[in-house]
C-alpha cells in the first residue's frame, strides 16, 4: 500500500505529493500512486486520472478539497509521466495497457462491491481512458461499481488522436522542434490571462516528458467506441473551457449529447487546463458528485 500521508495546504505552484512507485500489474512498469484513506466521507473514493503529458500533481487543488471533505482519494502517474518510470519501450504506452492499468487500480484500491461509492475524474486523454474503462465495465454488467464521473476537456468522441506532428514525425525531429511544440501547446491549451507563475511551473514540469513517450502514447491512443457511449447510463458531468484550442468545446458538447445521463458545463475565460485554471469551479462540480 502506498504512503497515505496527508498533504498540507498548497500554493498554486507547489507539489502536492511525493511517493514511491508500486507495481500495479505483473509485467508492467511500476507507477507512482498515492492513496489518501479519507475521513468522514471515506465511504466515497475518487479516482483522479490525468491527461497525456500531465501528472497527478495537476489535481493538487482537487486533492486538497477532497482531503478537507474527508473523501478517500486515489491518484497516479501514467507510465512515462510525473514520478513514474519512463521506459524506452513503445508497447508500454499502448492505450489498452493504460486502460488495463486503470482497471487494476480500480479493482485494487476501490471499495468492495456495494460497500462504497466510486467517482471517476478524468482530464483530456484521461477522459478517453475513463470512458474506455466504463465501457468495459458496462460490457461486463459491472457499471454499477461507479456512481458518477467528471470529464474535463475531453477530446471529441470521434477524433483520432495522434493526427498531428506527434503522430508522424520521428522522435529525434520532435526533440529538435520541441520549443515550437511547447509554444503551440501554450497558445492552444491555456487562456491568455493565465497566471504567469502557474504557467511557468507547469511548463517546467512538462520538460521531463520524453517526446518518444508522447509519440508512442498518441500513436496508440485508446479510443472508446462512440456507438457504445449510450450504454453509459451513470451521471457524467462533461466540462469544457470556452477558450480551449486543444480540445474545443464542440467536441465536449458532442460527447455530452451521446451520453444518456450527461450534464454539460462550459466555463468562460478558461482553456484546456480546467482543474488548474478554474480550481474553485472544478472543486464545486466534483464535490457535487461526491454528495450525490
């Protein structure tokens, strides 16, 4: 079981946790994973699934709010991200493997069946992984294991990820043009009024991301079946930033229309990094799902 120490109140640019890595599945690289066992609301477990190029520390504001609410929390870094190892192994980043890691984390760290509530929160590519996990549960008749989900900045349900330079340029070329990629990402993903200290902190964190990893991740991305989204009958809150140029709101609106029990929320003056740009609004939506 990973370290369960509670973090102290955090600033915008402070790390929320530092953890050891744990083996989630045999034959897979270990992952940096943290569990907070909760307090008065420990009967509810929230799983925090970051996006491509992200890390669990991007949930720091939500982590602090959930700790204060007494909720049980599970957060982890994908293979190749954050504090998890970065294997130079193309197959390690295949989407189905990431979904299987997610499923094992749910099985290992979730409450026993019918003995607690589970909320899944995903950001960007983490929304794709969350939807894929939910479709797998639905196919097994196990969708009841999850009470609700929060999806922040989801890609369009029909978009093919990797249809960009990350998908077709070789890694050594990507490293050469990394400054251009970073500048383009900044212009698409962040609202122009984003706090400069926050932006600098997050950009420093992404410098640890291998572009080999990013290419392998996007070239083998998980793609939930758009036709099967109607099977996901649980409450799902879909959130878009009005100024998101990376995964524009039109895609999130389309996703919400395909989900039978979805609530769509669009946040003004917000880009792609919703939980960091609009932490209070994100916390309110997440805690609303916790309270049911």
